[in-house]
């Protein structure tokens, strides 16, 4: 018997709700609040039960519309690449600085999505980020930490 | 009320705010034209920018984006039969056949005039309905608000995607769960933070909106290998033809506008219904109103068939502001995003907004008129040029969406944890969207989570822990009955299909 993907997602949601409910019961409330009609864990407890109930219904009830996705036509490779680039961007934004990390993020994203026109790729990375940073600093007074540009003496 | 209108006009007609409306309409049109990217994505991308402005300006900008996106959606529906948003699907029924007959310019003009008229008439309704409803809603108590929020969530879940009620309700619960992360508002007790300091203030609303809409939309486009800019390329190459309407077409449009405006506005006010249902309902009703001869033309390029959904979807947009401004409860995903942004400004919409912040209340209403004028005067003649701007290949478009999402959230907190959390939520949201789990109920629930808990807390404390508050007050009981009716209807529909 083949279990549909929606049922698997519902089962995962059921487990998540059960974990949420367990964690909700573990919330430490003040002793004087313990028997109050409502305390910090009341609402989460209701939510945990509601999540389990709805997910349970979805698992038990037969499906009206079969929602199967043809994974062969989906381009997972590019998505994984982009997610890795975004994580890399998040890791470098503070250490390397906004200018270099953002420019490299854009450049790599263009490349992995299949762009090969280097002239446009360069224009829409380094100069684009420089203009964006100038607008942030100059117009909106938003300071962006950038150790690299600071080292070069471009920003204070 | 006259005083309020003048306050609103003064704020809305300031040079800065007029520029914001224009910018919002322009930006919204561009995003709305891209199939798949709707008003919610457009507004989500705008939120970090709005935090640099005062609340009235921020909300005016977002309202402009909203109208622009709806108009942009109509353009791609008419020209290439690819509706940018669900609210403009009905527009394509007659708009696209008109474009195929070489009357694309006329179809766009009818859409623009109908949108303008529908939005303006509905804004007049809003002008009178909002203050009156504000006064009525002042008598609302916590149980009523709690029941209204339950009704709003149920209605949005019921209408957000056909036959997916259980999935939508699961998403609503997930939204409420996400909203419960962080310190409890009353006791400051940490909940679901797992000793992570970054979670003690809860999850940012902007982060969730960006992750579930802008970022996950970008990931979906790559995953499916679609190119949203292909729509724009087709538009720019197309011969639009004249945008002038003849006497007969004008007469037909004028006949349709009043009735569709009323339908659109009423549907827009109802929680969860919004522009999609409004436009379909107006299209269906219009078919019953016209002569037998005109009825035959529906689906083949009827002027009535194009004007009706276009009028109704814009009227519904204005209508959806009524519950937001008067009750503080959004009736749709888009207004939920706006509510979240308002809460970010430290403003609590609701009946008291009318008295405490009249400049916001009235300037939003006034800016709607200005937005409509901007759409009519600027956007219509500019459509071919906007389309050219849009012909940006996806290899540039997607990285830009991701860049604005990541930078937007980084600029708000300067915390890289938020970037990783956003990526995580976006991946989960993309997976869920692949299997048709709708996101609007999640956003609505996330925004309402705090308010819902607060009102449930008050209600339970007043009734000493008993749930009798749900039927003790007639208003609460009526709202609960409506909620039960929606759930029963969904259950009945489900059984009927089986």
C-alpha cells in the first residue's frame, strides 16, 4: 500500500503537535498561577490538542483530491545550490561584511541559475550593492557593519 | 466626519505621501503582473522599507502596493491569460478573448476604468461604513473578539483553497503555534525558546511573511522551472491597439459598475471572502443581469463580463479594509500582513483607532482615492513600458527577490540567526506549498495569535474558566453560529464529493 505524501506530512504535523503539547505541559508557570483559569501554558495546550486532532482527521479520512507531485520535473539541484549559497551568505555577512558577501551571493546566484552574461552579472552585483549601501547610509541613515570596507578606509 | 476627511486629505495629499502612493502603485503593478507573485509578496517586500516612515505613510505605501498588484494581475490576465493573482482569474474569461480579437488596449482601458470606479465607489462606502461600524464595535467585549477571530480564521481557511479545509486549518494552527514562541506577554515566562536567547522575543512577523511568501515563492519558481518574466516579454511584444472606448462600450461599462461595486464591497467586508470570491460572484451575477443576446457573448470578449470582475475585485480590496480598520481583525491574508505591519509600528487597529489615530484612519481612506487616480492616469498609459522593465530574466529576478528578503530581515535585527530561521521556514513552506497547503491562513493566524490568546485569557478569567462565554452574549453566540455553519458546510461538501 502506497501512503500519499499529504498523509506523511499530516503524520509529521501530528508528531510536531504532540511534541508541542508535551513542551507546553513543561512550561514552568508561577506557583500562584498554577490553578488559575488561564496561565502561560493554557493556550499552547489547546493548540497542541487542536493540531493533533486536525492532523489525525487528515490521516484517517480518505482523500478527496490526490495531491501527488511529479518529482522528476522539479529542479531540486538549483534549489539546493541556492539554499547553500544563502546559508553561506548568512555565515559571512557579519564576518566579511555586507558589501563583499552580498555581491558574491548575487554573483553566485546568477551563475547557478544559468546566467553567463558576465557584464550584467558584474553590474548587478558589486556596483548594485554599492549603490544600495549608499542609499541605506546616505538616505535612510542605516549603518551596516562592514569590516572589509572599514579596513579599506571607505567607511568609518 | 468632515473634520476627519480634512485631516485625512491633509495627510494623504502631502508631497511625501503622494509620492508613496505613486511608488506603491508602480511597484505593486510590476509585482502583480508576474504570475505567482501577488500582493502579499509585494507588501512583504515593502515592510522593511515602511519601518523607516511614520505609520500613516507606511500604510499608504502598502495600500498603494495592494491596488497596484491587483491592477497588475489584471494586465497579465488580459494580455496573456496568466492571472498574476487569484482575484483576477475571472478577468481573463473575457479580457483575454478581447485581447485576441485585437482589442487589448480597450480591454485594459475597461479594466482600468472599472477598477477605478469600483475602488472609488467602495472607498465611499468605506468612508461611511467604517466610522459607523467603529461605533458599533466599541460595544464588543473580549468574548466577541475571540469569537470573531475564530470566525475569521475559519472563513479564510474555508475560502483560501477549494476542498483543502483541513489542510488550511492545520496551517492556521501552525501559525498560532509559531506565534506562541517567545515570552508570554503577561507573565514574561519563556515558551518554546529551548534556551535560545534569539527566540525569547518571539519570531518576527516580517520574517514569517518573507519566508512563506517572497522567499518560498522564489524557491517554487526555480523548483518548477517556470519563468515569470515570459509573461512580460509577451506583453511588450504585443500590439495593444487603441485604448479609447466607443459609446456602446462606455454605456455597457457604466451599467455594470454600480452593481458589481456593491457585490464586491459586501464580499470584501466578509471575513475570508476577498477579491477572488467577489470577482467570481460579480461575474456570475452580471451574467444574470444582462440580456439574452449579451449573455451569449460571455466568455467570448463581453464588455460586461470584463467590467464586472474588475470592478468587484477592486471594490473588495477597499471592503477588506473595513474589518481591519474597525475591528482590528483582518479578513484576508493581505490585510493580515498590513495588520502585522501596523502592530510593528505600535498601533493597534480597532474601533479606537478612529479616535486615537484619526490621521491614520482617514489618510488611508483618502489615499485610496489618490491610489485609484494614480492607477488610472499613470499606470494605464505606462503599461507597455512597465512590461518592458519586467522582461528581466529569472536568472536576475530570483536572486533579487532573495536578496531583498534576506537583506530586509537582516536590516531589521542585524542578527544572522534570523536569516537562518527564515531559510528554514522558507524550505518548510516550499515543501508544504508543493502539496497545496495554503499559506494565507498561517499568516492570518500568526498575526492574530497574540490578540487571540489575550482575548481568550480575559474571557476565561471573567467566566472563571468556563467556556460558557461563547454563548452567553448574543453577539458572541451569533458569531459562533456562523463559524459552526462554515465548518458544517465544509464537512457537507466533503461528504457530498465522496
